[in-house]
C-alpha cells in the first residue's frame, strides 16, 4: 500500500478490480415468473457484496442508447465514445496482436462463401477453422492498384480475420463489403464522407475483395472442401472500418498501473489501446466454456502488481445472443463463483471490487439494448445498501442512484485514492 502526502492530507493508495460481465443485464421474463436471468441465478457472492456495498444502475452511454461492446467499454473506462470512438476495426486489429500506426485503417473480416454471381451463400464459410490458415499465402500474394497503399491480412479465429491498410491519405469513412445477410450480393464499398482519402480506401477495399475471390475460388483447399460437401471459403468480406483513437492512456490520465484479463479480441484491443497490460489466462476462451477460476486467480495475482485490473467475461453475452435463458443463468452463476474466489481473498484488505455489465442483451431481443445496467461497488469504508440481492430490480432501489458509464471508474478511483482534486 502506498501512502501519499497530498495538500488535503494523507491518502492511502488502494487497489481496484472491475468485473465487466458482457451483456449481463436483461428484462423480466414472463416464462420465468417475471425474473431476469440475474434474478433467477443463485449468486450468493454478488448478493452479499451488493448488500454490503454501493448499488445502483447505469446508463453506459446514455438512457435508451444501445451500445456496441467497443463503445460501452470506452465509456466504462472513462472515455466519452462520442469523442474517442473511431470504429471497431482498429481495436479488433490491436486485439489480434497487430500493431497499428496513426492513419492505418483496419477492418473486421470473415472468410465467406459466395456463388459465381458474388451472392453470399454462407457468411462464415461453414465456420472454417484450420483450412483458413492454408489459404493465407494466396491472400497475401496480390497487389492493390492504389498508390502508396499496402495491406496486411491476418487470420484470427475460426472464420474471422483482420485486414489493415497502411499508407498515407486513408480514411475509415467507408462502407462495408459484407451485406450481413445470406442471399444478398456482396456490397461495393463507397465513401461515407466526400473526401479523397475515403475514395482511395473504398477503391482499395473493393479491389481487395474481388482479388480475394479470384485468388480463392479455385484454390486447391476450396476444391477439396467442395468435394467433401463443405462450403468453400472463396471470398473475404469486410466491415467496421476503424482507426486508432488519439487519447491519453489510463496510466497517463489517472496515474494508475492497469491490467486487463479478457479473451475476446475486441475487448483486448480496447484495453491495450487505453494502456492496460494484457494478461493471458490459459483456458480463458471468450466462450461459455471459459475457465472462470483461472480468471479469478489471474486477477488476484495481477492486483499485486497493478493498481487496477479489469476482468471481462464474455459468456453472458454469448448466451444472450443465442436467446438461451438457462445458459445465461448458468454463466452468471459461474461468474458469481469467480467473484466469490476474489471476495474471499480480498475481504478486509485494501482492494475495492466493482461489478457491472457493458450493456443489457435481453434474451427476448437477442441483441444489445439501451436499458440501464446494474452495478455494485464493494470495499472498505463503502456505504451499505442493504438491498440483499444483486439484480436489475434492486439496482433501481440501491443507494448509489443512477449514473453514466464513465462515472463508475471515477467512483472506483476515488475510493482507491487516485482521484485528482478539482480546484485548490
Ligand atoms: Zn458487450
Ligand atoms: Zn453482444
């Protein structure tokens, strides 16, 4: 524990863990007695921490605005997404381990299956896995006829990849080539702003897309797939053009050393861009089968070295998009066990724990919605809510009221002794 002498007196420097349960918030379900998955779940640890700590609800971006996970995480880390959000592709690329320079434009990509008319038959090419690696040399081997532009393509997991355009005078203001629907023709990328840079970028993306088709359609790997009755991965579809935002990192902004435990590329990318050290946890998959106790152990280890550790779990959002109430309930119970490991270890110490979601993903909707999410903040010297349970309903009756996304990290840092005095 660090002790600092500030003009206002002595302040202890404490530690913080922020647990972000992706898409955990939900709505009451008539088929489940009007309960949400969080209410239906057995969550003794979060319930106790909510009871002993601050509880409230949060508009992660603004009331009624459904955020993407990227926008939501920026907001939770204290960055107004209206100012700092520069598209998804840049974060995805960084999360996949690529280094991006200012001005580079990155896209999220899928290996997909199209017919000869370029109509999409399968957006994920049968969720191609290892075969995708064998196609990589073919995709890396062609030239784009746009002056001063080079490209890099990386296969990430399953059918997914990342495309990066490097060079001067590029723009993220271009539309997708991915029609996002089976049965539709691939789209021509067009500039979304009247600027030469966007024209150049759209032109390069259209060339890349058609050249990927030329290079892949008769590729031996695909001919073999067709023989085996599998959909060929004969085109690369791109979406979500993005660049790196210019920002002050978390260590610069708040004076804290921060780390993140997250398995999915997008969240890893955001954490890295805001200056967090990424911690790799064996068995953390970003799926429903993730190793929860390994994540808890990693967070406890990390907090010894860092002031702030972010612990992200994707499973709740995966179950939500599948519309699976029971799976979401089970994921929440596993999260509670994970938080229980942390709670037992740090109880009575100098560690604060915040738990929240990045958005609601109601089972009935299967998509992100703009409802507020519940949060709790637990640790030494925090007011007791006495709400008894941690859920969407008690959050609305909690002792911390309603706040915006960027406020929670500030509240946490304030308890941790890292807040900056405004004025003398
Ligand atoms: Zn999310
Ligand atoms: Zn989602």
